[in-house]
């Protein structure tokens, strides 16, 4: 196979032959040590792909603004970029961008190589797997996408484009989107999450109340910042910082990356530096939005906006796994429009009781419930974005059982290993996939697997270990860190099609840590036999563990 140099990942500090002969715990240790200084090891061309995608996102926003009578094209952007109509188009375009599958969960950093996008390739195709909110309901239930599902999805796409090219966006343009997106969410939870509804749908609903639009949008932005900050008040977040910086696209200094760990390479728990950076990030999301809320313009507002610009630029430049890049762009743009150009508007001046109810329910009540009962509500709706406290799963396929996913499930992408085999030698492919496992174990929550993997299978060497994110991405067409997407509902749908034998597919499913609780609930599930065992992992006890087991 001819190797294309610009696609080659960074070589690991060990050879494949050295690594392959080691037992599982040693292989995992080697991968974690490698991650600490080189992250996923993506080639530079991968980052170029994401930069081009951001450029396309921004360019198309300007293109759609040119249709609006109150705005203009890129040639006069400085005269209209701060208008409320411009941010309205940004929100609608963001929904379209995400619901097509072009935004979060796209490209190689989410295990999507060929094709680099899922989204519409799945959701316009009858016969693919879906995750309905009411699985047993007639017409809207069932786990197989039908023509009604496709037509409703197509109707949303048409409604979004219709609004974007209108000379004036009215309630008649917004209302169909606000109605169709929740309906699609009932039919397939994946679509609701993929549209980033916890942000964009709520923001779009604010435009239905013209008198209160600007202050309501400010509340949406503030809720996202403060919700994300609050979710980081846990034991998990310092371990997110070192893993993220180790994978940073710009900060590639090995000496810096090593200092993020207590004693590289022997102790890869987060260092004091990682903890300080974590607390600084949390404080930034609390304090500076508060300054924006209280200020009414001038130098203080400008300086604060620059800080928030740098904050989101740092996140974007790290090109985090899951790649919520365009979302960070609109957060910055919204900050400048809402708190800069409209600094004199008081956020809590919303008057309409219906809008107040919508904002309170979606931005306060739902996140509270989602953090108290994380098994019930997605981490996105709960606003646990970069907190490290996420539900996840490990899928263990015995022998070549993973091939059944390609043989029996209607989808667009092959399993990730086969996607990679089209670009690399088998040795490179296997190391790249295994780096995803290292990523999971480097986070605090992943260390629960030290105890759980031996409970799930007698000998892990007999199994192919896949993170649930890779399974969801291939089967559902979208993945973005939500373990609920690759929970028991998806496993049941896969089993119905693949008919795994007992012991042929075992899954370890770990839930997020509930607010004010010291544990993470877990369960071990066999594809055929169902739940085998349940329990709880004490989070504080995990702090003493390395990312790899001792044996």
C-alpha cells in the first residue's frame, strides 16, 4: 500500500511489533504515555480540514446574510454584522450546518474517516437505525428509519434553507423550524442532539418574541457559560485539561505537556499545573460573563470581550475530540453582538411570561435535573460540556464478531478499522484506534474500567475493544461524547440485526456522576443475555489510580 506522507500520523515512541507482544495492561500504559506527549497524533492535514470547515461555515453565514434586505454581503460586513438579523441567520445556519452532520462529530477526530461526515447521509436513508423517544409507539416508534422520518427531516432542511434565503425572516419562517426539530427529536433523539438544540433551538425560539429577543439571547449565552462552569466543579475536570492540552494542535511543546502530569511517564495523574489551569478556566466562565452582564459598554466591556474571545480561541485551537469548533465561533460572535454592540440591553428585562417559562425550563430546570439524574437526560441538555463527567461505554467483540456490524446493519460507513485500512497499514490502523482507548482511560471516569473489564470478560485478549463512540458513529451517523447514544437502546437494535451469541459482545456502560453523589453507576450487558451485573464506582477512589491497570 502506498503511504501518503501528508496523511501519516505522528509515529508512536515504540514500534507496533514491540507493542503488540505486550499484555493488555502494558499496551494501555504505552499508549497513555504516548498520548501524554503527542495526543492522538493526528497529521497536520487533519487540522487543515477542520480549519477549512470553519472557513466554509463563516463564508456561508455571510452568503446567506446577503439575501436579507436589512444586511448585505461580505463587502459591507462591518456595517451590518452586529444587527439582530445577522445573529438570527447565524443561529439558523448553525442548525442547518449541524443537522447536516457537518459540525460537531465530523472528521477524523471523531473516528470518521471515509466518509468524513455522517449526518444527512444516514438521515435521508430509510432503513438506518434510529433511537426514538418512545420505541413502542405506533408510527413514530420503532428503531428503523422509514419514509416518514426521512420526509420530516427533509422538511426541516427545506424550512431552514427557506428562512436563510428569505429577504426578511418572519415568524412564518421560524415557527416551522421550532416545531419540526422537537418532533424529529421524538422520532430520533440523535437528531435533536446533533442540532445542538440546547443552544440553537432555544436561541431561535427567542426570535418569536421580538420585544424580548436581545435580552433573552443574552440569557441563553450566560446560561451556557455558567452551566458549563458549574459542571466543572468536580473531581473530573483537571484530568480533562491535561488530556486536551496533550492533544493541542498548537501547543506541541513536550516539556509543557510533561508538566501537566504528576511525574511523567510513571504517574500520569493530573499535576498541580493542570489543576490550576482547570480552576482558571472555570473562574473565567463565571467571572467574565458576569462582568459582561453588569457592564454597559466602554473599555471594560471591550477588554472582557477580548478575554472571552481568547478563551474560546484557546478551546478552538486545541481542536478537541468531538470538534465543537463552529459552536465556539458562534459563542464568540454572539458575545460581541449581544454584549458589545448591545451592551445597554439588560439581560433580565424579558417580559413575556411564555418566553420566561421557556428560558427557565430549558436553561435552569433541565440542567439541574440532568445533573441530579444524569441517566435520564443528555449531558448536552445538562450543559456538562468539557466537564469530563460524561456517560460512556466500552464494547468488547469476541474474535471477529465486530464484522457483523458491516454484514447486517444498513449504514454508510464501515467499521472504523476498515475505514482506516483504506489509508494505512494494519499496524498503523490498530494503533490509532487503540489511542481512542487511551483517551478514555486518561480521563478519571475511564479508570473505573480497571475493575469492570475483568468482570465483563474472562480474557480481554480474546476480544476487540472499541469505545462506544466509534460504534455510535458508524451505526447512527453521529457521535459527540454522549454515552446514552451507545447505551442499551442501541445495543438492543444492533442485537436484533446481528444476533450475537452469548459472550460474543459484552458492553460496559458507565453513567455520569450525579450532582452531590460520590459515585458513577455502571452495568455490564451481554448483547444476547441482557444485564449481567450492576454496581457503583466510587469517584474519589479512582483518584489514586493510574490510567492503566496494574495487571
